[in-house]
């Protein structure tokens, strides 16, 4: 976790007009970042705005992500979300990198960041997917607490 983020949490809410804008960033914006956006909207929309994006887009969001988020949270991502480029989202205050291994996308304009270091569950079992989803949920709830005015 970025100590700059920890040391300057209060500045985020003071500098923002309205709620802070948080972007969940990955290379393809097709799985982890999409799930984080959906869970951010579910668990933290009272504190921050959630977006997701990547430097590349896929034709489709990961179907296991759709299915499991629907099953676990009754959120229909297929109706509300699509793969976006970083330039397609508003200017952000906080960048959350999903754990892009070698090549995290370059995103500019944010003041604070964290790297959640999440493994990509694509092609893995539902159990592995659910472990990542659980970590995302816990991280969202923790981020909500940090950004709460």
C-alpha cells in the first residue's frame, strides 16, 4: 500500500468537489477491475464514485465475472458495464491498480494510488474466482472507511 495514500487521506476528501472519483485499473478492463467497479458501486457509492478502465479493451467482459457477481450479489454487470479505456472515464482522484503483473497501464492525473496485487482469475475455478471477489469486497470496504469524510 502506498504510504503517500495513507499520509494524505484527508486531503483527498478536502480537495474533491463532491465525492472522490476512484478508478479501478487493469490492462484489459475485462475482469478484476470490472468486478471492483460493480462492488464499489454496491458497497461504497455513498462515499466515492467508482469507475474502471484499461489501456486496452476486450470485446467482452469475462463471462465468469458476470455470472459470479450476479450469483453472489445479484448485480447484473452485463446490463450496466462495458470495457473502457482510461481516457473514457472522468478525471480521477484515486487510482487502484488490480495487480497487473508486468505491465500496469500508465494513468495520469490522480493524486493517490494503491496496488491491490490481485491475481487474474480468468480461466480458473469458481472457487479461485470467489477468493478474488472476496478480496475485492474487503478492499472496497476498507477503502470506503479510508475515504469516508
